[in-house]
C-alpha cells in the first residue's frame, strides 16, 4: 500500500493541478469578456491622445525640417541677392564713370573741333594772303620785266613829268 499511495497521490496532485488550470482558464475567459465590453472611456481617451501626440510630433518634425530647408533656401537667396546687388552697384559705378569719361571726351572733341575750325579759318586766311602776295609778286615781276624790256619807262611818266613838261613846255613856248 505504501507503494500504491504515492502513485495515487501523484495522479491526484497532477489531476488537481490540471483541473485548477482549466478552471483558471475558463474563469479568465469568462471574466475577460465582460471587462472588454466595459472598457474605461478614459483609457480610450488616453490612447487617442497618445496617437494624436505621435501624429502631432511627426508633423512638428516635418515642419521643423521644412523650416530648416526654407531657412537654408532663404540664406542662399539672400547671398544671391547680395551678390547681385554688389554686381549692380559695380555696374552703376562703371556706368557713372563711363558717363563722366564720355562727357569729358565730348568736351575735348568740341574743343578740338573748335580748334580745328579756327585752324582751318586761319589756313584759309593764310591762303588768301598767299594768293594776294603771289598776285602782287607777279605784278611786280611783270613790271620789272616791262622796265627791263624798256616798254615801261618811268622817267617819261606822265605823272611826275607832267609838271616838268608843263613848265618846260611853257618855257619853250615863251622863247
């Protein structure tokens, strides 16, 4: 009997354990269904708020990333704007300098044109005087040639000798 008792005890213990497990499972299954049906609305609210928080955090991170990207683009745009402003100001300075140079060139050109016209007028005057001198020289040359050939004799010229002739002619007629 002593040997039979431990087997029975062992089987009874195992049977009690299995029976307790089965009862526990059935009890858990029966008690779980009513709790699932009677969920606490605060738990649902917490879950909803937790989900909204995760969504808001994701959107906030996207917004931060977009803001950083926009800030980088803005910085690049400012740099480009500043470089363009520098180029424009340099070009305006160059244009201003070139306009000043152009005005100076126009003034110098006008002065040179006036000087050139003065020189041209002087050249024309000189040419006219040269022609007059050439004319006088040719007249003097012709006179010299006529005197040399004897065609023109100033000793018998009527102007100077008219008085002499009148006085000598009176003297001859008086005698």
